[in-house]
């Protein structure tokens, strides 16, 4: 009997990549908090997850190998500019440090939670294979 990893791992196999991408975007926002005219960005998690689950992200293979993903298309597809919560401070920067730090911490916790779920799923599959 074949193991279907899509059924066995659930949605968590997709959320890890999206959460990692979001961590990069949020850390970029934090790093550019003092950069004039920098616009805060964020990942649209629901559309990214929907695209990952339906495999309709339009990824093209890189030219060097059929097994390589076009990561540029993946990372830029779901990144959007965030609507600022506060008025412009005069330098054109829309980064709110408190919001960015809170979003980064929340994203980190959700990433760790997905890792925990996947670890449990793999542990269960190992037990099933061994017959424990």
C-alpha cells in the first residue's frame, strides 16, 4: 500500500515554506525601518497557501536542471505592500516597528507549531511502518 504524503502531512507541508518566506519579508521590513521611502511588505498567507495546495503557482523550472524551482516567481508572487496603520512620519517610510516585531514573533511561533505537527506526523508514520 502506497503512502500519500499529501494526505499524511496535511496542510503543514505547505505552511513551512510560506512562513519561511514571510519571515524573510518581515525581517526585511525591520532591517529597513529607518530607510527613507521604504514601503512595508507582507505575505498574503491565505492566497499563498491556496496556491501551494492547488499547485497553481505557475512555477517554471530553472534552465540548469528539470528538478530546480524558479524561486524568484515563488517568492514574489504573494508579497504585497501593507496598508500603513499610522500616518507617514515625513520620510515616506511605512514600517511600524511594533507591528513588525509582533508579526515576526507570531510568524515564528506558527512556524514552530507547523514543525511540531510535521514531526508528530513523521513519528506516527515511522511507528506505522515499524508496526509499533
